[in-house]
C-alpha cells in the first residue's frame, strides 16, 4: 500500500513545465523532481495548497492511494 504522486500527469494536462511550477511554488527544481518522482517522504499542506492553486486542481488529483503491485491510474 502506498501513496502515488501523479503531479507529472496533472502538469501535462495543465500544460505547465517543471520550471514554471517550481518558480510559482518558490521551490528548487531538485525538490520538485523529488516530489514528481515519488521520492518524497512527506508533503507539507502549505506546499500541497500552493500546488493545487498553481495547477487549479484538487489534492486528490495529485495524490492517489494504490495497493502494492497496482499501477497508478492514468488521467484522461
């Protein structure tokens, strides 16, 4: 069981580059990469709030619970 971060899918859907999102959030590209690649151990609610504001989405659009062995759901 794990939480999967689908940030890259939302960014593609919203046509936003990593550089643009990192600049809007005020975080480094390195930290954004850690989040996008599911390497983050935690996410601050304030960061999640800013991501949702920048991408005009809901937290559930970004975070997904999956059972072990399941692939993350692809957004249309």
